[in-house]
C-alpha cells in the first residue's frame, strides 16, 4: 500500500498559491524598478530573465523565492571556434568591466530594498523577504554568445546564454533561456506531467528531510529537473496515476544510473552541459541513495 494517496500527491504537484504568486510578482516588479531608476543603467540594453524554479514553473509552496538574472546585452562575452577571434566578427573590447556592472546592480538593489536587506553572496545578490515580497537571488550577468557552431562569422548566429564572475572569481556560464524553452516543450509533449512530476519529487524530498530521512543535500531542484528531463516521454504518458508515474520514473532513473553507458551522456535541461561531470556538487551515488530511500519511503 503506497504511503501517500492520489489525493495527497495531486495536491503536491501544484505550484505556489495565489497569495505567493502575488508576492513573487511584487518582487519582480521591484527589481525591475530598481534597475530602471539607477541613472547609469536606464539607457542600457538589459533583459530580465526569471530563472530557477519559478522561471521554469516548477516551484512548490515550500520554496516561494525567485532567481532573476539581469543580463546586460550592450556588452557580452563570446566563445569562438578554434582559429577565430573577435576580429573576425568585427567586435571591439567593451568600455567597462563586469565588476563595474555588478556594482551598479548592487547599488540599485541597496537603493530599492535598503542595504540592511541586501547581502552579497558568491553567485548572487540576496534580498531578504518581507510581507510584501519574497526572498530573491539577483544575478548580474553579461550576455554570452556561443559561436562554436558558426562557420560563416555571422554575428547573429550564436547560442545565447549568460556569463558572470562569482565573488570567488569563478567564471559561471549558463543557458537559462534554452533551459526554460526545452522544459516547456517537454511539458507540452507529456501533457504537463513533466513539470508536475518535478514538483512531486521536490515536495517528497522536502518531506523526507522533514521526517529525518538521511538524504544528500546535493539533491537540489536543478538536479531533479535534469533527472526527469532524461526520463523518456512515454513514462509520463503511460502513467495513469501519480504513484504509477513515481514508480516508473524512479525505476528508470535508478536502473540507468546503475548502468554507466545508459546515463553517461545525460545532459542538463539546456543540453549544453552534461548532468554529471567532475565539477558538479552531486554524484551518481547520491542520486541512487536518494532514489532507494524515496522508494522505501513511499512504501513501494
């Protein structure tokens, strides 16, 4: 007998409540206003990318916060194919540094939210929540242009991502817009079960931690999305109940991870990086342990 009824699981696969949605909307509007009223930023070509769980529509009621990238497009980083440089594309060096841009964003957030409510983290500017808005991670970044597949030196033929430097001076490159687009496509193909399954996994992870089931803290939202991204569409489509979907997906991921050749080339949702590589915080044995404990926790 499964531990949780279909009614319980059905309630867990839902996104944040209307009240939480309003507070999230308030936060996004305030961040945009903060940039708008920063004199040195108002003339810049800036795009706001709401990423993370909210941007991917996989947020649950237990984690109402947002991750928003403030991407500068006037200046950008590039990656070229071998033998090619910026000169082949007619690009010139920017007039300011990423540190200059980040400091402007920090100043804008301090002016809007108050310096006491803003903390500089390693990868983001963290804004405390209150009764009007949720907690936010603000990521200043430059547009990143990947020209690796361009063979004609066409400045418009690039894969778009973001790139920024952490406080520890690490270079961080991500592809949030592709991640979002791919997630929408898979969700449509699976009759919206893909993102609902992600919420179920995240809610179960939180419940297991609440019940002191010992699982690795490296099992995060991004990883869960990636694991279910690499789960075949038919597993979502054929499942008639949430318990069926959990069983089938857990078994597929578990068996694939136990056989190296089946999961060696799994990609993250953007398909620009491997889901498992040496620089990740998580390893396959963390996931296998998590899935084993989830299976037992669910009473399967």
